[in-house]
C-alpha cells in the first residue's frame, strides 16, 4: 500500500533555527509521534524505532534512517527510512523531501512523504491510513513548534488517542457547518 | 405442476416436508467440528506471512516456547524431515504445507504453534519471531506472463515462466472464418472477480492419532470425506498410515460451497503433530484466516466475442480466458478439466460454431480456485455468455428477450449437441423465459422504462437465461486423482420396517437427511420419517466422492433410487411367497404389493421386510439391504430464466433491486420447500459478486479487505424479495428425472443483475461494467464517458 502525504506549515521562527532542528535527526525525531533514535551510526545514518498502535494491530518498526541529501544553503533535506516490524508483521518505507523558505519573517516548511507499507498494518488500516497520517502529522507540527519555542513535546502515539482523534475528526467533519 | 405419487404420510417426492435436520439445527444441537473435545487435546494456531513474496531468513521460536502451555512450534524444516513439507493438489500441482524458505502469498502458513489450550496457542503465535527478506511480488496475472516477470515457482525444475497450462476446445479455424464474414460482432472484456465462499463455519479439524493401534481418526470440515481418506493415505502412507488405518469423520458442516473440498495445509500439520505427539490436535481457523488464506473462487479474465447475422441469429462465440490461480493450481476440478466445465459457455442458444481457450498463470496470491457453488467454472462461463448476449441484442437493436427467444435451442431438439461437445439432456427454454416474463410483467416494465427514460430516470431490466451442467460425472470422463466420480447409497431396512441409508456424499446444509429419505420413500413406500440418513463417516458410509457441483441428487440421489428399486424387486419376491402367487400377478402401489384384481390381498412393505428377517423364502438370502454405486450416463442440464429490475439513483448511483423473478427448471422436484430454500440462498450468493464481493489486492500483494469489516457479504438487509417459480423438464436419463438445483441461482443471478444495471446505464453508451457493480464504479464509468464531471 502506497500513499503520499504532502503538507505545508508556517513557523514564526527564523529559517536558520528551523533548519538546525529539522536537519538534525536527534532533534527532529523527538517530535515524531511514537518514534525514537536508538543509535547514531554516523552523520548520515541512524538507527531508530517507531511504535504505532492502531486498534488491534501494534507495529513496532525498527529500522534505519539515511540522510540522502542535506543542503543548508538551499534548505533542502531528503531522507529515507526503512523499517521492519519487530515481530515480522510487515515493513514500512518512507522517503521524505523537505524544503524551507523564508516567509513573512518566519519560515514556511513544505514536505512530501512517500510511504509504502506492506503487511498486516496495510491490510488493516488501508482505509484509515490517510486519516491516521494526517493526525500524526498534526501532532508532529505542534510538537515541532513547541520544541522551537521551548514548550512541552508529546510524542506518544497510542491506539486510543489516534483512533479517538481520527474518529472525532471524521465524525466532526460530517456535522461541520459550511463557512 | 408438481404431482405426488405417494401419500403425505409416506412423504415421497414432491412433498414439501420440513427438513428433518432442522430439529437439531434450530435448537443449537448441531455437532460441528469445533464441538469435538477429546481428552488431552492440544490446540494449534498458525503463524502467517505478512508478505506476498519473501524469503524466510530465520524463525525464532524461543520466546514462544517459554510460554507455559506451549508444546511445540512446527516449521517447514521440521516437516521436511518426514517429507511432509509439500503436498499434491487435486490438479497435479504442488502446494507447501509449511515453507522451508519462501512464502508465496500474504497470510500463507509459516509455522504452527501447538499448546495445551487455544488462547495460549494464539498468544504464543505472537511471540514467534520471523525474519523475512521481502521480494517484489507478481500480483497482476497479465504482468506475470511478461518475459521479464520473475519466475515464481523456482521449486519446479526447469520452470522458466509463470504459465501453468493452456486449454482449448472447439474449432478455431471455423470460428475465425465465421467471425470474419459475420454481419455483426460484439466483444467485451470481463473480469469475474476473485471472491470467497465465506461459509458461516470456517475450516478446521481434530486429528486424533492413536499410537498404540496406529490409527488416525480425522474429524474434519470436508465435503468429500472418502476422497480425503484416500488422499491422506497417498500423502502419509510412507509413515505407515495406510487407508484401513484412517477414519475420516465429517460432522455437521456449516456451509461448504466448494471451499471445503481442498486439503488445506492446516489439516496436514494437525495430522503430523498428532502423529508425532500421539495426542489429539485441534485446529480451527478464525474468520480472517479463512477469508485470506483458503481457496478463493473465480478470478477469470475473459475476452468474449459473439458473431451474429443482421437478422439476429447467433452464428458463433469465441472466449479467451486468463485464469489467475495464485501461486499453485489448487483448483478442485475433475482431473481432465483444468477449466472445469467452462465449455458450457455456449449457453442456451442454437448455433454450431465456438472456440474457447484458456491460459492459467501463477501469481503471489492464495491458491485456488474452488468451484464456489458452481460446477467448476460454470459461473464464469454463464456470466460471459449472458452478458455477451445482452451486448449483441443491444448492438442489433433488438429486445434482449426477443433475441433470446429467437436463438434458444428448441424443446424438440433435445438431446442437443453443443459445439464444445456436451449433449444437453433436456430443456424447455422458451417456456421458462415466457413464464418469467409473465410473472414479472415484462412488457409493462419496458413501457414504464421508456416513460422513465423520457424523464431522465435510470431504470434497467436484465435477463439471464442460463443452462447449467451438473452431476459430475460419467466415469468415462470424470475422475479426481483417478477415482471415478460415481456416488453411492447403501440402504439397510430393519426388521420393523424402519431404515438407515448411508451415502458417499456429505450435506453441508443441502438437506440430504430429508431429500434422500424422500427418494427412498418414493421408491419403497417406507415413510420418509422412518428413514434415517447418515453421511460423513468413512468407516460406515459407502465410498463416494462427496457433495459439490450440485452432484448429490444426480449421483447419490440416483444411487438411492436404484438401491431402493433393488429392494423393491426383492420385496416383490417375498410378497409373492407370502401371498402364494407368482411375481407377475402382483401390482405395486407405494407402500404395498397387492394381487392384481384382488386389492384386499396385499402385503405392506413393513410386512415384507419383517418376513425378510423372520420368514424369508427358501433359497433367498435373509435380510433387507441393498447398495448401489451409480455411474451417471450423462450430466444433467438444469436451466433457468431470471429477470431483474433495478432503479438507480441519479445523484448517488445507489442501485436498488426492485424485483427479481427466478424461474428454475431442475427437472423433477424432490422437495419444493428445500428447492425454494436452496434458490433463496443461491440468489443471495449470486447477488454477492454482482454488487458487493471482491477480494482486492494492492500492487504489493496486500489483501485490502481481509476481514468481514471490509469484505461485504450481503445479508437479508441487502437482499430483495426473491420471487421464485419453476418449470419442470425431467432429465430423461436420471432414474427419478431430477437434475440438481443447488448452484443454478448462484450461477444465474449475477448476469441478470449486471444486465439490468447495464441496461439502465445504456442510455449513456455503456455496454459493460465488471462485477461487482458498485455506485462508485458507476460514478467512475459515467465520468469516463464524460456524462458527469469530477
């Protein structure tokens, strides 16, 4: 199962500060729900883990992150993560293209993630994967903003919270008034 | 009109007596395989592959084995030591029991966990760590045939592609010549989707090997217990399990529909583990395992063409099929028929030129395909011809009913030889369609449709007039693993005139305990309620190849009639002896022999049977028993005329089936209530692929609807009110003139529904939509036609 997630968000922080955090996996991963860096192999290779629970399916991906491109002058970052579920339930692969631009005194962050998931999670969550990703993304953005402004970061990604939030967004959407 | 020869008390053919088996079923007293609990029984659960195609690098069971209650974790390497890691399929292909190095589809068995209770086995399954090296799977059957496609079956020596077999029938050159010069030719590409039988009971077994006596009792959800016994002996004979040491018991079954014909790896693993531990081992699939791993049905890609004259006379048809079999050909066809009875696809129409060919391919999907409530690929064939018939009628500007009437084989032309080699036994297609049109009010509906079209409303009328081919089959052509496809009945009548009858078939809900009793009651005059029918135990039942492909009535039902007639002949001799007259002076009426011209001088069948045990004629063998193995001279050819009316919402494209009339001709009817029940169930299972069901795989071989949350099985909520009826054209060669009905509605319903929907949408130039036809598919089709915008 493949899906592409694109997003653009704005942060009221200078571009160099944003770049410094975003381009350092040790920093940025603390904002990714359910993720952690377990080992730094070298400047472009890291070992990490992602735990995702969705309903009855819990996936614990252990894998490697490789920085394919990190261009401080162009503010461009390309990284690839490959993870295998620890229990052999499947595999996830993600390539992220990120770009920063100065805007209105702050920074506009835009990125595209190509995610491919094989295995039980793909089976179970095929219809909800986009909603779940959206939710995780929102959590990431709020974490990242909080981190840059020195606030609290919540990077737990538990089944209950994801499922509830997704449901709330979906159901809420049905009743939302136009305009 | 059904006429009954016997009284209501005897309850022979034609009486709508209530099903005897329902007394226990409706009280929850059915005994299914999961109800079997043996002392010391172990439980098995199966670790399955998350990948469609991957190498197994390592299996680590150490954590699982630490869990209290876990007895063993079995892998392919363990089975390899006993040469049990591969097994043959019914189509002479091979299938993994457990893999030693490569998994070929998502949800394939990888290892088995054995524990003292089911919950521990399930928990321990989660603790088995498997390291895989995923590979890019081959999912699309067309891509599987491309020259650069990876060869999947590297286990087969010398295999250089993914092609399994090529099959063809008919006259290629003559067909091509007719097509070249025909006035009108239509062509449609169709996919008959991969679906699943979704029986309410999943598959399972209890394997009970007794080390002391070297004897295996196998309780198993199987539609063909005798065939299974022979297969086990062939697979495990080298371990000392010869056929007399094996007893297969098929208890009550909660639906089979063809899905319980194959031998699944779980059965073999359970036997192996019981053999090694000396303890009974139970394995019961859960719902998702059943849906994801057990044999699928259908999955035929068909290019179908028809040639006709401008005046509307069909000249020829041509079908080209690509069959996606998954990673092994585990179909359950008779040996000589790789495409089953697909060649019935020339349909109910009178023409003499046809050519059909099929190629089968391997892909990284579950193996199959079973004959889901269908005589081996008849559903695919009927869908193709009936959809094509509508397309041709449309191309000619003819009404589809008129076009069919014009082309039907005439009643007086039976037996009729089809261009693909079948001899249709009997039929009256004009009468069937005429009746269906009268019941539904066809002409009024067409007038209504014309009115609605003027208002821009979407209403469609669809017809399907199918010919079925069931009752496999005559021994000259039909065998499974070399065993001829006869079937059997043994009748024992006890001294008090009550009987037990045993059969080589196995009911999964068909109602054999009632209908077989009625056949014997018809022939012997013993009340049906006094005849106990027993099936499913290979130690007691005579050999037979089981129940599928609507073969029970055509084969075992015939065996029952012939065995009963043997007993009636004996009864005549005994009656003559008791009444002191010659046999020729006796007249039979159901339940008794009487002296011609002196009806008061009579002996009831009960008197006669009692005498067989207490006062049998000198020189005659005592007792009252008979057995018959019936080898049918031909198949039987039931038919039907179905008409469906749909209304489609112009905004949401929701499809509403307003009416559905099904007129079936299954020859003489044994029990109209049972037939009606079968038709209702079958129509609903025909509605399923027409509008709801399809197993969907993504490009990585992930199944995207592997649970019943996502795989839509229609229920009473989705089903319209089925209006059923019948015409009766007895089979001339069957002892009781019956033809079999179980699968007709499943086969006949999908094209009727699809034709109705396409008819509604034909105003937009749509000539075909693949089933399942959903509102979304209609939306996409109309978008593609430019009728609606995004």
